[in-house]
């Protein structure tokens, strides 16, 4: 086979099925005594299939794009259901928290360090476990109740 010259354009490469059929016929007419070249034929056949597949894919995509532009139709935006479709690992992972129970941090909240007896801390931890919440929320509620009762 001779080298392809690209100065003429790519039309000769993708001219149609006739171009690919001629080369396939040439392969069939060669003698079968050259079995050591069989791997090379398979590789070239695969690249030919790839080239024809690529050409058909590009032509279909180009035709669809031209039709869409002529009709003024734009690409559809995916709906909410399509965007939130999970697959793979995301479908196996389940949420460990309930978003309804989450409390949003106040913007005016500040960090506070307190010192308590170990017994009181253990009691507060037990209360937090029974209510299935964090210790910081228990302390926050206790302080809020105290300030409310003190304010009256």
C-alpha cells in the first residue's frame, strides 16, 4: 500500500465503503503462507473498523446539529430527576444523619470552654445518649432554659 497524501484533504480517507472494501479484497487475495503477518492484518482491520465507525458517528452528530440549528431547537436541560440520579457507590452509601434533625449553627454563636466535674459530664453524656443528640446541644438547651428562667 502506498502512503496517503493529506494535501488533497481527508475526502479520500472517508470517501465511503468502496475504499474500505477494496483493501479487504486485497487482504483476501494474499496467500495464506504468510501466517506471521496475521496479527498485522487484525490490527489494520480493527483500525479500519474504528475509522468507519468514527466517520459514521461524526456524520450523524453533524447532521443532528445542523437540523437543531435550522429548527432553532436548543439542547434540553436535564430535569431534576435526571440530575439527581445516583449510580455506583453513591447508590450504596446511605445517609447516616437525618437532615430534619440537623440544627443550623447560629451566625452569632461563639465558642465557649467550660470546666465541669467528671460526674456531671458523665451525667450530661448519658442524657445526650438518651436523647440521641450531641452534648453541646444539651448544654446549649440547659443554658437557654436557665437564662429564660432568670430573665423572668
